[in-house]
């Protein structure tokens, strides 16, 4: 894992990266160091299916909508920080 993200994070991605680090207790990486295009699962972060459930719950609490486990697009939605942030921006409660 590099010290700095290879692509810069948008403000929405920065907020989500902080949520990921805080809610999953990933204290070995800084939120701003998460590459927005890198895989969230199976990549450098080492996140697994339990982390996905915890992250979905944290997103639900923070942004006011449910990430459903039966959504056929979950692989794409959770594919990267950028993809998840874009999905949240489209669906978050006002």
C-alpha cells in the first residue's frame, strides 16, 4: 500500500473513506491514503464479507438508505471507494 492515493479523492470519497476507516477500525491506514479506484475487497485493504456487512450498516446509519444484500449490483457498488461513493451520492437521503 502506498502512502498516498494514486488518484485524488473527491470530498464525498474523503468522507466515505473516513467512515470506512472508523467503522471497520482500520487503524493501519489513513483515510486519505485509500486509492479511490482500488478494490475495496480482496485488495490491499484486506476487507472481507463481514466488513461488507459492517460497512453497509455504517452507510445506512450515516446516509439514510439501505444497501441490500440481495442487490445484483453489489459487486460493482462495493468495487471501489469511488463506485461506492457514487452509489451513495445517487441514493442518499436529503
